[in-house]
C-alpha cells in the first residue's frame, strides 16, 4: 500500500473504504491521532520519571514461588533502600503505583495496590501456561481422536522395506520431542474441554494402550523389525469396560466388553499397557503429581496388560504436564505404545476407562516456580514465571489405589470399583454381569466311582460335558490314600455326548481299599473351555454296585443307560436273546422285544447303593418293586409313575398313582430276598 494508491484510487465500496482506513491507521497514515497518542505517552513517561525514585533504572529480581504480592513489595522495598537518597521519604505504595503505570485514585490504598500486584502475578502464571493444543499443533479434532485411540500416530507402525524404516515416531511426531523441555519448564493446560477429560468426578485419569508401533525394547517389536501386531509389555489385568461411560469415544450409546479368558483359555484382549493420574481434595495449591505403573508377569487372565497412572495431591496446575508426560512422552515416544482397549477411550477420566486390577505410580518429585520481577528504563514493572518440573517414581504395594486413598482420605473406597486389586477381576466381572442376569459358568467333578468288583474302570463324572481330551490319562493320578501308591492307568475313554469319562486301570481297584483321584493338569469344560477344574483338585474314589439282579440266566436291570437329555428311563427283565418286558418311567410297559436288556448292553448302570432291600420291596436304581397290599404288587419309578400293577387274580393294570411303591417308605428289609432261581417280594415270586 503506497501514498499514491491512497490518493489516486477511490474506494469501490464502503467496506473497502473502512478496511483501507484501518490499514492506513496501522501503517501510520493517521497523523493527527497517532501524534496525539505519542504525545500523551511521552508526557506520562516523563511524569513517572520525575515522580518515581527508581525511574530510569532497570532492575530485575528473581523470586522462588509460588509468590504473593508480599514478595513483590519486599523486593521493591529492598530496591528503594538500595537507591538511598533517591528514594528517601518515598512511600512504597506510591512508588508501586508509578511502577504499575497506574495513577487512578482507586489504587490509592495498600489493598488496591496489592490487588494490582496479584493481578500481575496471575497474568504471569496465565502467560506461562502452554495451551494444550500447542502440544501437537494438529487441532482439537486430532487431539480428541488421538486420546480415543485413533489418528495416524496410533494407526501407523514402523515397517522396514529395502533396508529403510518408515513411520518412525521421531520423524512423524517430532513436535513431541521438541515439547519435552517445555513440559519440564512451564505448566501445560489440562484439556478439560475434551470430552474424555471434562468430568473427572474422582479426580483420576488413565490411559490404556494395546499395541506397540515402535521397534525398541519397550514391547514385543524389536529394533529393525516390522511392528505389525506388536504388543506392549503387560502390567495388569483388564476386567471389563462399560461403553455407556464413554459414548462419544465409543460412538455407541451402551454396551459391555468383558475381558476374561477366550474359548481356548488364552488371553481374551491381548497385551494392554495402562497409565493414569489423580488429584486429591485440595486443588488450590501446587503440589505433587503421580504416574502409576506396574510391571508384572505377562501370563495373566486376559493377556499382557500394563497400567500406568499419575496423581497430584495438591497441584492441579501441572495436570497437563503429567498428561503430556504419560500419554505423549513415556507411552508414545519412549515406548511406542498406542491404540485403545475396545470399549473405552485410550485416555480419559477413570470413570470412562476399563476396570483394571493394579497400577503402580510415578510422581513429579518437585515443582519449582521462579518469578522474575523487573522494570525497564521506562519504569514499567513486569512479572514473568518459569518452572522446573522434575519427574520421579513412587511406590507402595497398592500402587495407584493406595496413592488415591492417601490423597483422598474422605473418600478412600471410591477407587475400589475401578482398580480392584490383584485377582479381583473375577469378582468384578461376576458383579457386573449379575446386573444383567448372567452368572459365571461352573465346571466341577461331582463324583469319582470305581465300577463294581473285578472291573478296571474308574468313572469321573462332571456337572457338564468335559472338553475333548479330558480322558487323557496324563491329566490324572489315582493312588492309595494311605500309602500314595499309584494305581496304574492304561488309557481313557472320552464320550462325546456324555458328562463323564472312563479311566481304565491296569489292575482292578481292590475292594475295601481307599483311593484318591488327583488332577495333575487343568480339565476344561466343552462349552466354555476357559472354565476349568484346576490342577491339584482331589476327590475320594467311591466303590459301587450294579443296579441289577441276576436270576439264573435272566436279569432285572434297574436302569438302562439312555442317550443324554433323553426324557425317558427304563427298567427291563431279560432272558437270553430276548427282552421279556421293558418298563418306562412314563407309566407304560412294552412286551417281548430284542435289545434293551442284558444281552444287548455291555453293563447295567451302577451306584453306591446298588440293590436296596426293604419291607416286601426291592429298589433297583430309581425303580421299586413293592407289594402294595394283599392283592397287588407294582413296578414304579421314583417320579411316582406306575408302569405295571399285578393283581392276585392274574390281571394286569396300568398307571394308577395310588399304587406307586414310593408313596410309603422302603422300610427295613423283610419278606424280600433273592435265591439262585427266583426273587421273592412278599407273596409274589419272579422266577426263571
């Protein structure tokens, strides 16, 4: 813009005219106004120099903070004393008014001067704070996505091609390295304008990372290797994450991610590394901050997990520094840790983050604030602030949880639902799922039975179907209880549709000798393989008897084994090559058939009781043959269905509940016995 353009060209619009006027004013082409301003400024400066006893003298005084107006008053008073005769008789408040450039009568009192000095201190602090957006200089949207686990810094990883390494963090995020010194020399704004940090009710923030993008020793990606699918070093267990707590980050209204064991009983979510920080009840005074870290064995429930947090007891002013140190320096630049746990932000208030077991801590060991009070030759006082922030480590068995309780003495239990302690994930998951009506699967051995005398089978029965391979004999040890002498195992038999396995012994167990079964490997459930019978489980082996009666060449089998989930149970009376009669537990009976008897099945069922004798009755398994009165005898099931009623006139009748043998007690053995050729029940005889 030149003088010629201003004189020769007419503005085309009022808007252009106004803009041109503004430009001309800023360039010095408003001589009348600018001369007046300069004239007034010079007059004020001259007045101050004439009135101020320190006028024309530049000075600088360094104070260690935090400071108040009192320290500045003392510094200026000391300078006035050093000035000697020049300041003799000069009032301190009057001198401070001149140094502050104030002449208003409203600042004539010491209280008003002190307020003006405090305003200078506050302005110095505000000016020293680095806005958080300057950490990345990529904008709020980038910062938000980074904290959620997105952005190029999270998505890319080092890769090697033709001897060259690409996506190196030192190049891609070099601004972070440039800001490391700033994080040690001035406060950084805490970004509570981002939703991840907007409402930290418990005053605790945590970051959790699930990937390693950098080739170094901090994770599974070594130098010179491609870091695809690389993991961080684990230091905790993730329990669950409630997506409703962070709907903006998760981009869903609600949902629950549970991290336990997968179907193969391996880690559910893989390697995770978490960091966090917290502040206490008093946020007015600058004090210590803390970072929480844990380095444990990676062989945990859900895989490698690492929790790292930080807290401050009294200093909220340096929360942004520690967020920078944890999220950007330690995690991203030093270790290459990136990406979020599914169902949670990568960094956020702990209320939005996954529930974890443990985190250790690192704190800021000291914060020294230095204030420089100075005046230039024109006699205007100014205050500047700088900081010296030193990061260190802190300990304690409970890590972050204990530290939180130390700095929040009035609310110590609030952290327990977020950091549940080592081994606490199981209970935390069960408690969370119970809200939705779910319970954890259970898998256990309910009985260990040796088949009747002479058999070499030990049957192990579970509460649900075991996984394939559960009958592997390397997983078990059967031994004599008193001597620990092992009962050798030959092989095992799995049944795909049964809730039991059979272990075949080298020699039959000796009747009357007490045996124990011990698991020497974990045994998994078929439906939920992560649910197991643990190694070291023991149970006594119980002797059994056949649920059957032999009459000459015929058999009464009190229980025929049926397919799983089959709704019917059967008892049969069999002779060679034919089943004479089959009783169903629904109250029906069938006549002569092949199959369904002793000549077509390997063995009857067995139980601890076997055949039980009563008063004019015998019970075989869940079936009972009993004389009901002087005229009737019935065959009934424990469900009170009566499959057959015989009357002494030779007639046969069906299911009449009043004739069930289970309506009255079995009674003491009387008038019921077995010979080689017949079974006698009261007045009735079953003979070959």
